[in-house]
C-alpha cells in the first residue's frame, strides 16, 4: 500500500504531539523502517533525520482517525445510533475456573484464562501483555509472554500506562507467528490502523485482540509516588492489588485502603481526556470489571473472538452466568461509554 509522503515533523509532531493527542502507544516507533524514532519518557522522539516515508502517520491511531473506516474494516459496517458501546455479537458475564488464576487475577480472570488456554492449546505461540517492573511496584512494562508462568505473572490491572505495542518488536525478533494481544482501547485502535494501512509485517502475527475497558490511566509519578506513597504513606512494595469500584481500592497485607477518585483525578494522563472509546469497541473481545465482584463482563465482538471464548468455555477454562443478574453492570457500561464519547478527539 502506498503512503502519503509526509514527514514525522509535518504529521505527528505537528498534529499529535504538539496538540497533546499522543497516547504514548509507541506505534510510530515500532513501524518506522529507518529507526528514526525512539521511545523516550512515554513519547516518541526523533533521533535522526526523518526519511519522509509517511508510514508513522499511516499507523498512528491519533492522526486522521476515522471511526467509520475502522468499523467498516473490522465489522463490514458502521455502528448504529442505538449501539451505545459498539458493535458486538454476544455479551456474557464470566470467570476463570482455575484456582491459581483466581487467586491473582483482577476480577474474573478472563483475560488471563483466555491467553493461558490459547497458549496451552497451541492456538498462539506467545502473547503481548503488560508485565511487572521489578523495581517499581505496579509500574507496567510491555511483555512478550511465552509460557503459562509468564501469563500468570502479568495478571492484574496496573493503573499506569504500558506501551504494549512496543513488544511487537520483541515478537518479530523471536519470529513469533501467532500472538494474542491484550491492551487498552487506544492500542487496539493502533493495531486496527496498522492493519488498515497494510503493515502486514507487524500485524500478521496478531491473531486475537483482547481489549480492556478503560476510563483513564494515571501517571505513575502522580498516582503511585506522589499520592499513595508520599501523601498517604503507603509502602508501594506492600501493595498486593489495586482495583477501582467507585473508589480506588488498595489492598495491603492488613487492610484495604479506599481512595476517593476525586483525590486522584489530577493525576490522569492528559491524552486520556481526549479518548472516546471506553469499551475497546474494535477488539475481538472486550473485558471489564464494571462493578462486578470476582466476575468479568465480556463483550464478544467478532467471530474470531467468539470462537476463542467458546473454545475456552467448552474446555472448562471459563464459566459463565446469565446476564440478567447483572443489569447494573450493563447500565454502567452504557453510562461510561456515553461519558467517553463526549470526549471525542477532534
């Protein structure tokens, strides 16, 4: 596919970086064929003269983004006005059946169970996830998981941004051919944009896109170091789990500390305030907690996603319960999706 010959400076630097739209996904860094860009402090940085190929502009999810093009590409049609959280085939509430996963997962452990199942069944030879930074607790890093142990180590939500797209480079180096990708809505947008741009080298191995529902993410320095550590006196190394259920719940060895969301709003990443996709509307499968306790709300959007989920369920890796019990979760999904849509990126 031909790309409009436009430089990084004229496209992304001017329209995305300078306007505060950059999500820090790292897509431009990964696809630059001349290694002109590096990922520095959460943003791309031009480190040598741009060769004006236009590939970075073609792949960036925040440069000339079109919902109608993306929806037609993924689903063959655009969403209708009453499809409040995007196009889908089926919705269920589910949880993992594996006790080892349930002990460490965020809500119902569906993402972990799906990836572990796909790996064990040979459907994939790796997965791109957000892993753990050993030095900085709950500071996520992109991770190419190659074993069940790797997958389990990545379980649980970290509320700071992990540029998972960067791990595509590791996967290509290791000649992985079948991958699952778990990421935020903006990262799913980036992969769909790469697919639409015909960047097969980078996207051909990505077989399953699992999107996480996401209201926003926080800067690590602000949320973890300034607020939790300095203001509240929490030892970050002692945090066992973090979750948001109306408040931020920080699980420590002897207590669960509830932090009002209004106290931490100031640490939300600026680019998250421009995002209009709460439920990862372009993923194969979308997953979120939505106020549920120990269960995951699942939206099966594509045939690919539905087949993977049903195979895992049939094999006993997942169990489901009727959606009727969880009307509040559905209402929350509609509410949070509407709130996000109002933030549309111009």
